[in-house]
C-alpha cells in the first residue's frame, strides 16, 4: 500500500500529501477517502472494510479505491 509511488494517504480526517507530487487530482481522491471514512462510521470500520477489499480484490480493483478514482476523474478530468 505504501511505496515510492504513493502520492497521498488518508487517516480519518487527516490527509498527508507528498510534496512536489500530489496535485488537485490526488487531493480529490484522498477527500473521497475522508467521505468513505465518514460513511463507515469509524476508522476501525473503514480500515476493516478497506483492507479486506485489498486482500480480496487487490489494490487496483478494490471497490473503495475504484470509487475514489472515479471521483477524481469526475472532478478533475
């Protein structure tokens, strides 16, 4: 999940962005993850679902990641 390609990371309402790499597209993606945390109701609930999806589908195909990518494309084509 974390690599030299990581541009941003969301933890609840906190968003960490990699200087010089992150842009408006990355920020919109990470903001979508904030919304997903809120819908889940807690960090534990979100992370349980998110990590379960990563294991089941892989990072790229995890539904929460697909949703965040779809949001970034809509907002910042």
